[in-house]
């Protein structure tokens, strides 16, 4: 951002460098770091959902563990009174206004957590494998369908997981845990490239 | 690793998403200043440590982030039921029914 | 060297001869061999020395149940594994292995003297012998025991390999790929359910691999096997895992599987993990783990060349190896006849079949007769001959429960034994399923399951190919589509110790081969009063070796049952515990080694600190810059310089790790009043207050500066390490005690990078870069918070001080942290800006008497103990911990209170944690009245300072106390906790 007073530019640094093996586009896929995004934690009493939805024009999912995906904007319902909104920067100002209005009208909590989390896209046929290297959830499509989201764990990190497509997951993690998480992804992909676990012995 | 059904997520989830949070249905007195030292100590420190059916609290800390209650058999380690915070302690008959 | 390979038999790949080395001697074998089968093919039976008596031992089995054949597998530096079973070690070109537990060599082992003096090593030998004197433990007993104990050498280098792990899920997990397991997998996978079929061996097939003559659906076993595996392989919903041992069965159908990936490969790919731990959650578990043949307990049953009959069958049919030229068979079960016939058909001489039973099936006798094999029924082996290899057996007639005196010698170079079959119920037991005794097979079988699991085939006590296939298929949800033609599995008897015509006190009949436990040891344990099977196990160590008694447990239980005179059904089995077979630490660690062992949290400014030579220290999961040495500075010099610069000019500090919680909602102030000791209702918007948080027991839990941003919004800071537990406790009270409050909590620790500027020049540096905030001392007083922008980026700017100097804490969204730091640092050079770390921060705050929770408090310190009664909102009706502060013992006099200490010798820096006494020279134990909590050299004051907790300390201000240390007792005077600028005037610098 550029300062009016000083004219000096402050640069953004998300603090993660992905290993080439993750970013190389291969047929089995890999991991991308998502550029800076806008994130809000939105909290209100579940009984207000219809009213808040109307007032905010936000597509708030009705069930815990479900999400809405519209353009560059995701809304995840993580708990009974908790929604996470993630959007690309183009909507930053509009969202700021929306939430200012919302805060004045409803009993709720809006907290900007844009820089608290980093987002990764884990994609490709190998995506489930990368995630199941550290995440204990059953990620098969019939158990964890497209649109499902949840907070969970990946080894020693807490993550938020959203399935955007059969072979595409959005992973949110707190900033300082991101390098550890991406190193874990890296090991998973490296090992996968080296071995075929469960493969039949060629005679 | 146990599977625990979170009553808010309405799903069975792996134990490592949860954190144990002590015995359930111990209500903080509304006016602690009115209590004598013995009664306060009772509230603060004394727990049942039941062998068998135990009422306890769990925290879905790496999930929906809600505290909830559970009935668990401390001998078999099996969860008999889980229920939302604020709901009354299930009666013995309800527990027996679920156990069936 | 004679070759024991039989043409036309086995599944080894004869196309390629490969070389391997055992005890520095080179041998040859084939791909498909195990080390055991390849050695046997070369006529080598002597494989190791036993644990206690150093008796020569040979191969007992052919699989993971092996008790004797433990070797050291050497793949070079960092890849030496001891106690590997030669029977499961797959052969590859260039394999190197060594025998263990012998000196100077395998054939002549000095340790064997233990065998001669074995009467000195009865059960409980260690417990009885190394009792006293106590002083002998460190210097004599322990070193000696350590030298004698154990088998293979411990590794001397770090593991050169790495390991993988993976979570997996399936509807059905089938454990064991024998016929029952394959039938189960075929049926279970038919409708698309995810099925995992795991087997510990390199090839799937289980008993079929040793039994090529069996016929299923008109096909020979191996044809049926190939076809079935092909079917499974082609189903996308099926995962076949060979070389994969299910090591443990845990709650709710969670199982640990270790897949071995490289141990069988001649050329190691160092990039490949050695093993992968699969953590599988299964809907249903079908256990098809098979059964293990049971040895017979008779004198000399451990001599090299004495082996389980089923092992000999496996060596012959799977590896094409005859275990001898002249083989005797000793049995109490029909199944041994099959092995004898297979060997005979392969051209091996069967010297005789010695059967304990008087009545043996006519069909078997007829078949033996046809092959010219002598069968001695009602006969028992009373002893064996041969030193490094069996040369013969002594047999005697056993009739009407009596063994005749006359013995006959039968020459043989191998003795096969069958004492019955033990279903592998290990995993079923891990899952807390109960067992029941089944008398006809003399073994325990699964009874009530505790998980959604079914046992099928031999592990369920269901023997025979046809029955196993049917049980497996039905368990998998299918019918029984298989037709089989097989030799009937037959029946048998199980025995404890076998009858003998020799003096039982003079013979060694082994029960547990790996731990060298004899039948005598078990009887002795019972005689000495051990009546519980668990006690007998621990006293004799039977079943406690690395094989966990796979071949010995049932014999031991039955011998103990007889000795204790409690029926075996009632005596119970010892507990089976994971892992099923020895498991590498690496597999359990998985990926979590080195930098993945745990998270190291780094702030957005950490990279700058790293680039600028910071020395780091861990603070909870964070790593923080401790100090920034210049040139050859040590910590002392660096900290002195950093302190001086901050007091006199300007210091810059990364405070990003401070925990932050945003408390938002109309009831925010009400909630804060309940959670913190301080009053919050009247705190004006834009002002800050120091907050103190107690546990409900009244002791200090956390503290931090809290700013009010709006009526309904507080920016709460916590200690670095306390952030998670503060949030958790807040959530706990909010959700469970005060759910009606309209307030929400959001962790914002990582949203904000926090840069602290401390020192007289702080305002001057900051002012030009700030928009929207008047930094003037009146407009922006100490303990205030403002929102504006810095370099155009939104900021929450706090005027606070943890150093006593004019201070600002600049919060900016985290991704801007480093850029802002660099701008401020560069601009700050004009003011002599100096980066400082946590060590300087500690000194500066101690000079001001500010506590650090967890250092100056220890979970037993109340606000009054810490001299912070001022932080308590006296008028508040309630807050967490308030009631406890009124408890009698919290009010009682004589509590430890936080005070300052000034040593009489200003150069002495006391040791943190040192104990304090009232008078010097007391006799030991002295009466301790407190301890030092913080202690530093203060450059500012040019002397040492310390904080301490001392009983009734505040009332003793001005008195001397003493700190006895090994070299000297130090004297110090109790003083106030604020050492520097007690009036706080330095905060007001303009």
C-alpha cells in the first residue's frame, strides 16, 4: 500500500516459499499458495441467519460444514455461530462497507483476519493423498463432497479444509504454521514420487 | 484413536480434533461470595472419578470449537452418547436405552 | 557345499543366482528366498546363540513367529538393524547379515558356559541375585547386566533412512491374505466398497504359498491364487498391501499398518522412505491372521535342526529347499503327516514319524506305509543328540500314561515337530475382544468382539481350506462359491510338558526359545508362590521376548495351569499388546523427524532477525530473537549494549508473538469484568489497562495490556505462551457458564505483526510516518490506543511500555511486518536505533519490577503475593478467582511475596531458582523461605538486580537474607521491586 504522507510503499510478504516439487504442474497435481486475500470472521446467533443473509446479501450456508462458492468469494460455516468469509482483494472495500452496516444493525462480531491465515490450493489426482498424509479425515468424495468444509488438523497444525472440486481443496492455516504445513506437503509429494505405496510387486 | 460424535457437527470425528475438558454438570455458583470455604472447595476441587458411566465435557477445539457433554463408560472407553451444552443430564433409562 | 535345493519346487526365481554374506562368508541364493531359506539351501542350520545360556540354535519357523533366528541386518552406516528374523528377511544381491550374541564366534561361543552352569540361572535369577549391597548397582551389577542382556547390538549412528505415514479409510480391512482373507476380500469388494487387504509377507497367499497341491474350484492353489489376486488387483476399490504388518488394533477400528518399502531392495533409493505407517480407519475389520504351529516341550527340543513341521513344508514348497536328508517327525497332530509326505515325495528320506498318540487315523498310516515311512505310535522323544546340529533322537514307548525305560536311538539330521496349532488372536485381543478356551484344539479363540470385527479361518479356530474359504467369503458378505479338494486338516492332541523316562530335574525342555525359559523355570515360579499367569510371565520372562511368545505362550499357560492346579480355561491368557511384531521407531515417527518434528512458529520479522545475526530462543512453539550480537560480542555484552541504547536512545523489538484476542459484542465489557480482576466498564474508548487473569483457584494465570477500541470491542493481549489457554478458558466460561452473553472471541495473534519502539526517540521516529493519529503527549497519553495508518497501512497503535521508557507498540497486518520493520529501522538509524531481543526485554522489565507470568509466578501466586492488589476491581461482585482470594489460607499471614533483592556484593548475579534462607550457616536441611525468580546484570544501574518470592517478604524490606550456593553463601537485602525510575518519569519524555 502507498502512504499519502510519505509516498513510501510497504510490500506484502506472506512468508512462505513453496518447494518447486509442489508448484511444478504435473499430471498428478501439487500445491499453490494463494495470493493475499480478504478474510473476515463473522459471528452471530444462528437464529439471526435469515436476517443477516438478507441484510448482507452474503450467501451464508445454513449448515455447519457447508460452504458457498461464488466467483472469488467463499463463505464457510465452521460452527453454530461462526462463518468465515474469504474473498479476493477486489471486493475488499465493498465488504468493509457491508460489514460496517451489518455491525451497526445486528448483534454480531466482525473481525478482520485477512493476514492471520494463508490459503493453499491442493489440487490434482494426488490431492487427497497429500492431505491424508497428515489429516485424519476420510476425504473420499462420498464422505467429503464438493462444498464441504471444516476445521480439522494436519499433524501438528490446525487447518480449515474446503473441497472446491473433486480434485481441488482450499486449505487455510494460521500464518506461522504455514511453512511447516508446506514442508509436510513437500515431503508427501516427494515420497509419493519415489514410491508407489501399495503397488504390486512386478515379477 | 477414538471416534467422537460432535453433537453440533453431527458427525463422528477423530479424537485428535478434540480436547477433554473434565467432568460435566458442575455448575459455577451464581454467587460465589455467598458460599462458605467448604462448599467452594467442593465446587472447585472435588470430582467423582467414576468407574463406569461418566458424564464429561469435551471441546471440539479443532472443529466447530464448541464445548459439549458426553456420557462415556470409563471401563470400556466407549462413548454412550454426546449432547449439546445446556441440555440436562440424561436419565439412567435413556442411557440404558442407547446402550441396548 | 551340499545343495539342499529341490528341483521343480518352490516359487523362487531360479533364473538369477544372487550372492549374500552371512558372518563374513559368501553364499548364493535366489530372488524370492528369505535369508533363512537361502541358508538352509546351503545346509546351514546353526543361526544364532540363545539369549541366556548361549545354546546353539537353528531355525524354528519360517515366518514372523520365528523365535531363534535373529540376525543383524547390515546395510551400511545408519542402516544396521539388529534382531531381524532371518525367516522374514528377503534375500537380495549383496545382502549382509551377522549372527548375534556370541563371542568369539557362532560355532565356539564362550558365553555357552552359562549353559553348563545353568543351575545358577533359575527363574527370577536377576531378582534374586542382584539384591544387595545397594552400592553395587551403579558400578557392578548394572554394567554387567547391560553387557549380558539383549541380543543384537544397539545402533551407533543416526538412522540414515526416512519414513512416511498416511491416513487411510476403508469400509473393510482384511488382515491376512491367506485363503480365508482372499475369499473375504473378493466378497467384500464386489459391490464397490473400499477394501484393503494387508499381509505381512512379500507375497500374498498365506498358507496357499506352502500348499501348491491344494485344489480350489478345480484349479491348483497357485493358479487360483493368481487369478484371485488379479481380480482384486483390477478392482479400483481394492488396495493390496504386501510386506505390510498390522501392528496394532486400536479403538473404533483404527489400525496401524507398517509397510516395508526398501528393506527388500538390493539398491537403496535414498530418496525413498524405508517404511510407511498407514493409519487406517475401517468400517469393518476381517481378521484372517491364520494360526501358528506349536512346538512340543521335550528335552533338547531347541537343538539346531529341530523345527516346526509347517516350516519345513514351507521351505520345501515355497522355497524349494529340503531341510535335511534324513528327517524325523515328532507329532501329536495329523497335520505333520502332510509335511512328511511332501518331503518324502520330494525325495527326502523320512527316518520315521514318531506319534505321541496310540491311535492314529488308518488313512494316514496307510499313506505312510505306501511311502515306506515307519510310524511309531504311542512313542515319545526323550532326548536329542548333536552339538551344533541334531544327529539323532532317543525315543521310548508311551503307553497307559507311562513311559517305558528302554530307549531306542533314531538317527536324523532334522526333527520336525507339531504340538498343535495356536490361532493368532493377537489383533482381536488388541481390540479388547474376549477369548474363550476351546478344548478340542487346546487353544483360545475369539469370543465376544468389542469392535465391528470378524475373525475367519485358522485365527478363529476354523481349520482347513474349505472351512476357511467359506468363513472368509461369508464374512465379506458373500456366499460360499468355492469347491475344494484337500487332504483333511485332521485333529490332534495338545500337551504340556511331554512325559519322559528321564529325571525331570536334569533336562532342559524349552518353552520360550527366545528368552531361554524352560518348563522347569515355570514350575519353579509356581513353587515359589507365583499364582497369577501375569506374575509367572514376568518372573520367568516367558513370552516377554521380541516374539512376544508367539510359539510359547500356550505351552507356558498349560504348564502353569498344571502346576498351579487351576484349569487352563480359568487361568487366563497374558495380555497381547501392540505391536504384533517388532516395529522400527522410524515407522512410528513417520514424517515427523528433523524440521517436521514440531512446528517452529516464526513471526513476519523473523527473517530480518535471521539475516541480521540474531541468536534465537524457543518460547512455546515460537522462536524469538534473544539478542543481536555484533562482532564478537557474547550475550552479556550484546544485552548490555541493547539495554543502554534503549534507555538512552531507541530500541526496536519484535513483539508479534504476544497473544491477541478480539473480544466483540454488546456484552464485551461485562465479559471482561468476569474474566479479569480489573474493572472494565469505565475504561474509555481509546484507553488501555493492564489486565490480570486468575484461575478459579485465585492464582495468577496470565496478564497483558488490553485496549478498548469501541464500546463493544476490546483488543486483548496475552503472554506469548499463554495465548491458547487464555482463549480456551474464555471460551469455556463463555460457552458453558455465561452462554447468554452476547460476545464473541476471535484469536488475532497472527493477524497483527507488532513492533515495539522503546526509548526517548520513539515518538520522533514514528511521527512522520503516521496518518490519522496525533502523537502529542496530551492527545495520546501513556496507556492509550489509536487507530490510523502508518506508511498508508492500517495500524492499531498502542502507547504502552514494558521497559519504563517512552514506548509504542505498532500493530500492522502481519504480511506488512517485515517491510515496516525495515522502514523504521532504516529511518531510525538517525536516532541510533538498536534492535533488541527477549533477553534485553527481560532485563528492562525487571529493572521496572514488571512480572513475567510463569517466571516470577508459578501457579501458587495470588495478586497480593505479587504486590498487585491494585489490579483488583474491589467493587466488582464477581470475577473468576475472586471467591478463592477470600479463602482462609489465601488470607493467612506468612505467604511468599514478590520482593526485590540487592546483593551486598553488586557484582554477584544470583542464580534464578536459588533457594533463600533467613540466616546463614544453618545445618542441612536449612529452612527455606523462598527463591529467586528473576536475576540479571543491570547495565543501567551498574549492578546486579533480582526478584524473589520470600515468606512475608514485604514486611522484611531492608532486612538481609541469604542465598547458599555450593561455592559461597551470598547476602542480599530485600527491597522494593522497582529498581529504576520508581516514579515513572521517563515515560513522559517529550
